[in-house]
């Protein structure tokens, strides 16, 4: 069974540009989470989808961040326009509603210059 | 509000020595507790979890952790460190069952010969 995949693995963009991160959860997992780790800090929750609906987006830092989950499958996280403080590693995780454990992807390292 | 404190951002042990990584949490309701490990260039992998029941939980690779409610702790131990244990370890808590995770800042474990 394929794990959680994320694309791209690395992205380097300039301040003011737009970047879109993608996450493909494990097949059959209704729950999808986004987290972010800014360098040297703890991993922080961004938001939680149940199927295509946003269950909790309390961790989204501001309106420059837009997350979508088309048809309850893959998810995208768009940052527009990117700022220097958006640099970090963005993790995606998915879980099955019954078992609950979250499985993490390898992360996307975003560098904003 | 939930929070997790990991004492020691870096821990160094000799191969064969005891590994002890400390985690304290705060939670207003009975927590679910997790330890994740991140090896270089990989995603987070679940080591073990506590949900309910037996307070001593065993995980993969010989690790175990004990939930101590009175001390609000969930320390991770391994009797004998191996070189392959070198990684970053994260303690996390979720409230109300399986939910968004609140992470500690992480502890980087180094194992030297």
C-alpha cells in the first residue's frame, strides 16, 4: 500500500511568488491534515479535512494560505503571495476515521528568498 | 490549552546505553499521546501511542513509554541504544481522541560508538 506522498519535495521561490503544494493521502483515508515546521520550532497544525470539508482550519496563519481537497482525494495548499516567514517544512498526514492514527508524508521543504 | 514540552533539544548517548527522552504535556481532558521519529530525509513515523488502558506501551524498534497521569509525563525509553536510533524524536498529544496533534519541539538523539 502506498504511503502519503507530497509534491514537490523541495521548492525555492522568491518573495511575492505563488507556490502550490500537493498531498496525496493513503487511499481510503477520509482525514487529511496539514502541518508546518518552521526552522528550529515545533511542528504546528494548520488544518484538517474530513473528505472534502474543512473540519478545523484554526491553525492557518493568514489569508495568504488556501487549502483545498478536491473530491475528498488529494489536497493542495497554496501560498499566495509567499513571504519570507513562510519558509519551512510542510507536512501532510492522513488517517482512517476508525483507526485514527496519522500517517505522515515526507514533507515539502519550502524556501522563500 | 494543550501543550507539550520536550526536555532537551539534543541528547547524546553511547551505543548500548539507556535512552531516555522526556515529554511532559498539559491537557484539560484525558489525552492521547504519541511518539514519532524522523530519520534524516524521511517523514515522521509513529513509534508508539497511548490511548487508554495499560499505561506502559511498547512500540517499534525496542522503544517503550509510560503514561504517568500524576506527573503528566510520557517519557520514551530504550534499554540499549543502537547507532540506527540516531534521529529526531517528537512527542505529541491530541485531545478528545484522535484529533489534530500538538507537538513538542523535538529532541535530536545522537548515538556515538
